[in-house]
């Protein structure tokens, strides 16, 4: 893939590290489903990895009670470990397998224990500060694309093995 050269105030996801980095996020993170804020925090983290938009993680105490219901299945990340999935409930909506967490993350990502990330494309909206995010293409990666990011982004059909 041809890297898009970032302009002033932009960041290329191709400059993110591999293995990925865990960073605290000082901005307010917010997720809306069914017209209801189901998660909001100023204590979130993001995982930045080459070619991916960051995935944002919310501490469990900053997620609305009753907003998460355990879902079936699991997946494995070579960096973070085994992920558990959740259905997300907000207002009159249920979005199936729309969030995930790492109940026992690897040592490098220990700060993410029980923190929850949401697939932006399955929510009404996700925000980093005042910026509404766009979801990555595809259904495997859960990154949130913010206005300053340039790609190309991994996730669309044909990009999984970049």
C-alpha cells in the first residue's frame, strides 16, 4: 500500500509502532448507542499499531451499568492476548458482539485488564474530545479514525495480510 504523506497537524498510521504501543488518552472519550451515552471517560487508553487506526479502551467504571452483556466467542491477539466479547445495550438498541475486552492481557498491556473497546461502526457515534470518529473498514479491526489520521488503513477487503 502507498503511504499517504501527512500534512500539517496530521499523523500517518504508518508511523505507529509495531509491536503496538499503549497510550493514556487525556481527551474525553464517549460512545453513544440508542441515543444514550453508554460509556464516557477521561481515563481511557488507546492502542496504536502500524497501519491501524487506534482502538480506544474505557475503564469498566466509566461504562453505564447494564450496557454490556457477555457474548459468545473469543479471539486471540498476538500482542494483547485472548479477547472476550460483549453485546452493547443502549436505549432501545442492542448491538451484538460490538465491544471487547482482555480479561487477562499480556504483561505489556496489563493496564487494559477489563477495559472495554467498542466497534465505532456498530454504535450511533463515538467521540474523541469533540471529534466524531469514523470506523475502520471491515469487521475485524476496531480502530477509530479521527480527523488528523491519514492512511491507508488496514481492515478493508484485501488488506488483512499487509
